[in-house]
């Protein structure tokens, strides 16, 4: 293949020393990230943006810092096309590579298929903003980390936001909320929690499925027009989202009464919808834009040297790209925390798991990382693998996203009992004895 093509392929695999980085022979240790990415298929926009941002941040750490305390970050990609079978094949093919830090598939279906595998192999599975809700309970799921946001806390945040729109949560009583969801395990994950919250707050919920991939939604929006809901929650993915916005416009439903979930909140969701998206609101765990120091460093140190991963530089600072950068921050900081305990060397998967379980980034640390305003904070514990992250809401003005709410915390008092009950049932079904987090922490402190 031509030299430029070979160089591009090597950069994607993390095997070329970038400008300003130490040559390969100078690296005593390496930490490897196997990436189950998807750059083709109906969900390629999300995959290219997210994995592009993730790789950009790993590149930044290598170039700027010489890795993490002298440990080089490496990676390679296996194309999944967002298909479970392909994702499992990539896992089985790459799992024997030395020095694996964590798996980051960005796919609910692939993540579900990996839970037993990563538990047996003792390597962490990161399901940022998605995944199995009860995996938040680290006592039962020690190797699974739904960082920042799980499906139930997302739902809680959306309902709280709708409450502010209605004038208070008590004002939701008597209203109707339609949930248009993707016909997949991801889309169906929140059906029980929407039903529970509807009962609690007295609103009517109508949950309407859109078959994968979501190219045709006329009948669903005719149903919505007949229901005349006060709000529509769009729990979509990929092409389903712009199709929903355009079809809503055709049926006369206003965009500003549609609230998208965390996988319906990107530029790729609204730009193809044109004017139909103007006024649309969506939840997010991180802001978009390039104003943040960490994003500016990615531009100045990685892209300026010609080593950026995005083919289209206009996507730098987009929702998916910034989420990938944020995911990189969380993975790298977990490594840094684990190294402080186990040594500045290549770590085992189990040691990295300990780092994720102690991933505590307050607002001061977030600012020190150049990410002030990009995201709020995270506080992962043995019992809480999500990290009590906060969300905000953004509105599309036809050209850019603008934040329209404060940071909102989930209603943990209501959610935690549900999560624990589900995790306990899973443990009983699988014969798992939940961990005693307090005892583990005490034992660790005594060492």
C-alpha cells in the first residue's frame, strides 16, 4: 500500500512514535487499549467521532507527557459495525494481547455479551453513558463500569428536566409523555423505569418502538399525533434521530417539545434534519465546542502535527468527539490512580479495575486536566460504578448547541433501591456472593 496509507494504518494501531514522542525503544512499559470500534455501517457517525476523540487523547498523552508516568499508551482497532457477533470476535482475537487496560466497546449489545468474559478474565469493561443499569452496583459487577450515566439515571435526569419545563415535578401530573425508543436492548432498557416514574409523578407514558435502524417512522408519529403528548422523549441512535425530527415536523409536532437522550444529542443527529431540528433539546454529560483547554491542546499538539484521528477537522469539539476525549480522560486517570498504588509500570487488568473503582475527579481536578466546563465531576466507589455524574441539557439553535440548564444530579434516593434489587436478583441467579465493600476498603487500608 502507499506510504501515507501505511502510516495512517500504523497511527490507528498506535504503533508509530508521534512527533515529540520518545522512540519506541525508549519505552520500558506499554499499556494496551483494544478498541472494538465501528467506522462503517449505520452507526459510523457515532463510532468515528467517539473512537476518534478517544485516540486523539491517547495520542496527546503520549506526545505531551511521554505516556502515563513513562508508560506508553498503545491501541489497535477491530471493526464491529456495531454488531454483537463481530464485537465478540474482536474480543476473543485481542484478549490475549499483553497489558490490556480496559475494554470500551460503546455498544450495549456487545457489552452485555462481554460481562461474563471480562469477569473471568479480570479486565474492566467501560460502558460510558450506556450499558446494563444494575452494573452500577460494583458489589455484584466488579469489572463493569457504566461511567457518568446509566440508563436509569439518564431517565431520572430527563424527567426532572421535564418537571422544570412544566413548572415543577408535581405539575407533571395529568400530562402525557411519549417515549420513542430504538428497537434494541439499548432502546428497551428504560421501559420499566419510565413506567415507574410515570406512576410516581402521575403522568401518562406511551412507549413506542422504532425497529432498527429507524429509517421509517411514519406510523409511529401518526400515533404520537393521535396521542397529542405534552413531550416526546427520543431514545434513538444513528439514522433514527434525524428521521424522527423530520417526521415530527411533517406531522406538526414542535421540535422544542422533543427531548433527546444521550445517544440522540449529537451534531450528526441534528444537521441532517435541517430546519426540523431547530429548537430540539437533548441531555448530555459533556459540553460540545473547542473552548476547553484540553480540546485546544488536542488541536495544537496532535492535529497540528498531522496526527489527528478525525478525517474531517470540522468535527473536532463535536459531541461525539468530546465524549471520546472525555472517555480518554477517565481511562487515563484510572491508570494514573492505579499506578500510584501498584507502581509506574504496565498494570494488570485487575489493577486497572482498582484504579477505576477509585476514580474520583472533583471540579478542581477536572479544571487541572483542562476540562473545566467540559464535564462536571465523577466519584466512583466500590458500590457505585457510575460515579454520581451529573447531566445538563443543550438546545440546537440551527447552527450549534447551547446549554440551557444547570448540572442536574440523578434522584439516587429513588434509583439506588431499584438498582440494588436488580443486582441482587442477578447475583442470586448466577450464584454470585456480593462483595463487602467496607471490608475490602478496610483491608486495603491496612496493607
